[in-house]
C-alpha cells in the first residue's frame, strides 16, 4: 500500500505538492486503498476518484522508543543516509549532535534542514513505520538527555553484551574518529553504558542502523 | 591499523598495484605496524622501510559461518552495495542468485565480476574482519544448498522469532518484489525456515546487512 503526506483544507484532503507528483506517477485508481499521513497521524484511506475517504487511523506507537543522538559527520551528506537508515531501522527520534570531532558549522547545517526533513519524509513513505519518527534540531553533546537505558556506541570501547530491557533507549553514536575520552566520560557520568557493535569496523551510517536494529533484535 | 593486499615474489613481499597507491597516500612510516592479506591469510606485519616483515598470522575463522544467497537486484549496481554491506555485517560467503524476479543477464553480470571482486577487497580492507569472506560465482535458485540452519527472508512471510542456534547459517534474500510463492515453497522443501526482519520495509542492501547482523546479535 502506498503512503502519502497530506493536509486538510476546507473540509477536503489535499496532498502536498511532491506527493501529488508521486501520486500521479503511481497511477492510483479509483477505490484503491492507500495510507495518508495527516499531521501526526497515519490513516488508511480510499481514493474516491475526486478526494480521499479516511477509513481508520493506523498510527501505532512503537513498543520501544529509540532516541538516537548522532554526531554530525564531517561529510555532511552522510547525515542524509543516516536519517534514511535510522528510519528504516525503527528510530523514534533522531537528534544531530555537535561534538569535538563532528561537523561544526551550525548555520550551514540549519540551511540544510529543509532537505533533511524531506529525506525523513521520503524514508517514512518508503519504509512505512507504524508511527512517525521525528528529526530534532541539533544540540551539543553536553545537552544530551538520558531517557530509559542509555548506550554510547564508540569504536574504542570494549564490547559489553548484556542489554538491559527497557521501553526507552537513548543511543549516542560517535563521529568518525570517535568521541574524545572526556566526552565518553561525560556521558558515562550521565548514566550511559558503553556497548560495541562487534569486531568489524562499520561506516557511520551503517553503525547507526546497526545500533538501532540491534536493540530491536535483542528484545 | 591499515590493511593491504599483497603477494610473495622471489622471497620478498609486494603490494598489489592499487594497494601500492593506497600505501603511498597513507604515508606509512618505517617500523609502522600494518596488516597484510597474502593469499588466504591475514598477517600482522612491520614496514621495514624497504619491505615487510611478517610478525604473526592473525586469521581467525568466524565462530559462526554465514552463507548469504542474494537474489541479484534488477539495478545491478545495488549488488556492489550489497557486497560491501554483507562484508561489514560479517558474512562468510556471498553467492548472487538468479531467480524469477532477479536480474537475468548472466553474461552481463560476469563482465562485472572483476569490479565486484574489487568491491569485496575494499570492504575487507575497510571493515577488517578477522577472516576473508568470499564472493562466489552466481547460481540459480534451484542450486542453493543448505548448510546449518536455513532462513529465507522474504517480505511476504510472517515474522518468526525463534532462531535455532547453529554454527552455520544459510540465508536467502529475495529480490525487490519478493520471491515467487513456488520459489519459497521450493526452499521450504529443502529445509529452509522463513523469518522476517521486522515491520519496516527495508531496501535490499539494508535487508542483507540486517539479516546477517541479526544472526550475530541473537547468538
């Protein structure tokens, strides 16, 4: 079933411009079922030929909420892949993080936010989670908050295989080159645990997917 | 520690041409430690300034051998990413598979093999597994053999969460659009089980990584 982003206007439902294009390309037929995302809800809907009839709400909050704090890659374009992969992995919220070895230029990053929100929407359409993951504005490492069980994934840390069960996980992914020792100590003092993603070296985008997916596998 | 592919020649050790370039770019210094892959073994070695001195063999066969049979994507270039991701995930052997909805042109695929072997080498250098994963020649779905516990990942199958412990796993990843019902039945008759990668829809390259990584997480 295809998924589109829409909004309400004068009692009818209208697709956003880009979704209109996509809708045409797919040649959706009269009476065909589809999914519409309106504000923060997902609906099953029917195309009536003229407009859409909402059938039932299908939003289902995740059993486990995964908050991913991702150090902003030096090659900023990688952040697009990270957002895409995090959504496919089942993330609940993504927060880009400035740290010692991350990308540093916040105004350049903010200029890119519209594009990043678009990447998020595309990923939500493509991988069709039953809830709507969110992309937050960037923060500094020192402003990370811990909800539920906290994990720092950093290549310099030894593996630790026991994962406490919780319904919330806050993850921190270090940048290429890793977090500094002080940054890891700061997060540990906040209550974060260190885990490893195995012996192989993973590129940052794949590490983010692997960390989120690992939690969903172990539960 | 950097890793290079090398070969023996008249009692000395020589890097392959591409690795020579890479070696120069990295400005490896005299007495620096590195890893050399020679034939089917991985060594820790020291750069003597002129040549290399092998210190110890570091090849370590994986605890679990994962054989991934991957239906060949219609967009053949995706196979490059699949190979890269499978190595990062920890695959032991990758075998591209022709099936009903896969890419079909075997001569075109074979023309590409040199490039695919190069992608494999690059992934081995980058993610540095402790063993050397192998890329096999393509086979037909009906020639898939089952070693250890077998799993078909196909989006149309219901989730099944119990994974039997084994030291060998044979995985089959369907193409975009899925395996046909007959193909799934054929594999089940061979002894394969069906599993799901969760509710989200994953793109083929990420599904291959997720399937391999899931096994390593659950063990």
